[in-house]
């Protein structure tokens, strides 16, 4: 009798053990799955409020002055320039983004440039400025959270492309004839349009947009050499 009780108990324990391990494994799997989902969620969360570090870099130094431009000649700068940017939350960080834009405008004017992207000053966010050679008065347009929706099937050689972050160098690059783009402008209005232009000395608005959009992906024009 006693032997049977012990024998049954041992059998029950042997039967239950795998289940216990299974439940533990299931629990652990659930835990890891939840953790993985959280990691995926946060890493894929392209729109996030500015971090304290981003906030302090936009507010750094004299806020009425431009920033220092990052250069591929500097190893630490180069690593930043090769990172992919995230969208901004325009409503949540409106004042900060407006300050970033005004400082980028100052920088463009000081450098006599036709474009500048936020990552070039160490802010890894999807914002850039580009000159509209295709519009009267050639205004400076702001592209917030831009997308390239489609591209022309044909490409061509754009001569002597250059970049503030790649000093003392000019190279011919391969560019699309036109691009369909979407972005929010400085007023927060959603814009969708087709951009052309690849003639240096005339209208090369389309090329400027392609060059700046690349910056947001961590791509430099030297990766597009024709
Ligand atoms: Zn550039």
C-alpha cells in the first residue's frame, strides 16, 4: 500500500515536472516576447519627442548663432553622420524645432549654402532646409519628416556635387531626373509635389532634395559617385 502511494507520487511528480518546466518556459517565453515587443516598438517608433540630449544640443551655446557643422574628417562626427534619423513630433516639440530651423537658416546663410540637414549639426532628426531654385525669389524651404514616394526610372550624372560635411571635395553623382516627395513645411502644412532640376548654375532643386534626404538616411554624396 505504502509502496503504491510512493510509487504513484513519484509517477505524478515525473508527469508534472515536464509541465512545470513547460509552464516556466512558457512564462519565460512570454516575458521575453513582451520584452522583444517593447524593444521592437521603441526601436521602430520613428516619431518621438526630443530627448534631453537633443534638447540640450539644440539649445547649446548662443541660440542666436548657428551650430558647428560636423565633418567626415573628424572620426566622431563621421559616426554621427552615418546614423539614420528619426521623425520629429512637430506639435510636441514645435518651439524647439523652430529654434533648430532658425539656427540652421543662420548656418546656411553664413556658409552661403543651398541646403543643410539636421544630422549635419548632430541632431539625428528628419529635418532639412533646401533652396527652391524652381520658385521665384529662391526661398529656403523646410522639409520636416520628408518621404520620397517615387522616382523617375532614369538617372543622370549631376556634376560636381559637394557637401559642407565633406570639405574640399567635389564629385559627380548619380541622381534621379525627378522625385515625388511629401513633407511638412515650416508652417506644419503637408506638401506633396514632384521636384525636377539637376542643372548646376540653374535649377537643381531636385538634386538638392535627394542629397539632403540621403543625409537623413546616413548616406553621403560620396556614396553616389557616378
Ligand atoms: Zn551634404
